[in-house]
């Protein structure tokens, strides 16, 4: 296959059709109130499309359609092997439309086209495929009972699932939610972020092509305070799943209590420690990973390695190595296949990042490199990768999630100090450890309060391993067979013989 150039991608973008209506009960439709919002590309500031802005009325329609489909067992009543076949077709359709989906993702969100093409879209298809293949291999149980009784333990779909997903990995995060939800037999209402709704709407088209019945899968673009709130408060949604900020996650938990006590599963923020000991097996490899951990996806990653904890004896040496690695992580046009850092999602997020950089200076941290907005003549939103050294863990830049390429370097003198600093955070999503001492690695990994711990690497794992956090990074797990726990009810049936 010919590798496309920036000019090729730009030419295709001019011919692209942007989906812009809600998908409810198998039909495309405008928002009932006629409202729209502008979908703006952070690459150059142009309006890509006016997208339907759904509100309570649209949510009511979608929930009614989803409930009707569930009650009629149009999807949940199918044998698992039949659902698997249809979902495998959906995965294939995602792969077949990979280039269009990648272009939509990059134009909408600003990430490098090579990342969209080789990471996000293939991973989304693989997620659908994995959960499809798994669903006819999830068994029930027989309880250990007396001879005159049988106790059956079975799993059933929860019913109607509301899924609210973020803007940083729009299609992939949607698939992390909908794949196990649909595989288990639920009806789903997906609300993409208003900052990046396009691939979710394209996904609705592919779901329809795959043959999933009308009403089973609905997509409602709209503002969080309108569509998102209406979904969270709706009394006929059984489960709400969410990836996004900790602040919004707390609000969704409150909405559950104010409505029908729907189950709420949250994957929220992070301030992940990347711990480098002096006996790391390869400091150059660790520095390369540290640069990628803070720069990948413009730093707009919940698991970004934003706190770099370095043993004091190698602090100066290692920070210089990371600084050298950052030379290859400079912002450029996202449609250039060689670009590694693209545009920040919107003006609000750009200003947030710049404000934190200014705050770091005021707090007394040492700015080593970066710290500025760049490529302003492009009309896009770009910021330089930034390193602060001599950071203390009490500084706000070390405690608060910035969601941008801003790295805080913190030194430590002992294993115990490293553990204490790492755990001194409201978050507990991920962590990494670099050491050639296997006993030390296990000791530290066991002590870290984080849902994922990576040793001598950063951001490891695949669909077979669960993903989620401790503390205010959320609850529940995406990926792996554990994901089905969120989308199934466990029923006990007791039989007297």
C-alpha cells in the first residue's frame, strides 16, 4: 500500500464528508430543537461541520428506542455466536474504513495522522474483535450445593447503557465501552465529546452496515451540560460508563444518586509517576520512554508520565538525556506522516497548559526547555514540550493534571521516599518503575497505589489486561474479561430437586 503524503491527506480532507446528525433508532436526524454546535479543527481553526446538538428530548427518544430494542430482545435475545458474527463484521468495517476514520480523527482532534492510522483505528477494530470473540466463552457457574438443590449463577445484560467518552482518543475510548456492552447484549447510547464527535458518528454508520438492529446503538452528539447531563439523570438508563476528568466523574456520581441509582463506572484523571532508579538497565531507553510518555498525543493522555521521579545520584544526567530526546518531539502539521506531536484540542486547553507553565515558574520550579506556544502562523493550537526540574511534589504542577506535554522532574534518595512521593497524589491510574533489581521492582510495584504498573517500559499492556485506576482515578476496569462485570448482572437461580 502506498504511504500517503501530507499533500495526499490534505487533498482527501477537501473531499471528505463530515457526519453531523444524531443517530437514533437506526435513523439519522437533526436535534429535535434544531440546535447545532461548530466542530472546529485545532489544526488551523476552520469549522469542519455544524453538528446536531442534542438535548433532553433527543435523549428521551434514544432511551425509548434503546429500551424497546432491549425489551423485544432484538439483540440481547440473539445467541452469543450470532452477536459475535455481527460484531466481527463491525470490526472488519472499521478496518476497511481505516483511512477515512483516521483522517476524521486527526482533523477533529489534532493528533498526528500516523498515530490515528497506525494506533487509534487499528486498536479500535481490535477491541471490537476481541470482545466479540470473548462473549461466547464467558461461562456461568454452578454453586456447591447440597445433593437435593442446584444453584445456578448466570450473567445477563444490564439493559440500557449510557456511554460518555472523551475527546483525546475519541474512537478508541468509544470502542472500549461499546465493545463489551454490545457483546453482552445491551442497548447503548453513546455521547461523544462535543470537541471530537466525528468518528463516533461515522461509527454509527458502520454499526448500521454491520447489521446491529435499530435502537440497539444510538449516538447523541451534544454539549456535556445538555446531552451528557440528561443521560446521567435519565431514570431509564441502567448503567453509565464514563472516561474523562475527575471533576466531571464526581458530578456524574451525584446525578446517579439524584435519579435512579444507576451504576456509574468511571475512568478519570491521572498524575502518573515514572520512577527511574540509578540501576535502571538502560538509561537511554528510559529517557526515550520518558519523552514519549509525556509527549505522545500532545500529552493529552490520562496515563501520561507527567511526574518523572529520578534517583538523585543520576538526576542531572538523566534530565539531560530526556531533554535530548525531546528534540525529536517537536510540534508540526498533524497531516504530515512524520509528525509526532500535533495540535492541542482547543483554545481552552491550550490556555490551561500555558497557565500551568506560568504557575510552575511562579512556584519556583526550574524551566529546562519549552514552555511556549508555537506555530501560531498556522492558525492552529500548538505548544512546545516542556520540562520543569527541581520540582517538589507539593507544587501544583506536580499534583494537578495538566493534560499537556509538561513534565515535572522530582528527585528522591531512597526506595521508601520514591514510593511515598509516587503515592502522594489524589490519583492512582498508572506508574512505571525502571530498575534491573527484580526484587526492588516487585517490592515497589506492590507498594504503588495504581491500577497499572509498568516495569522497564511505559504504557504496556493489551486487550487481555484490565485498565483502570485507584483513588480519584476512578473505579471499574476497561479491557479484558473484567470489562464484562460492568455490563452484566449476576443472577442466582436456586432449584429444589
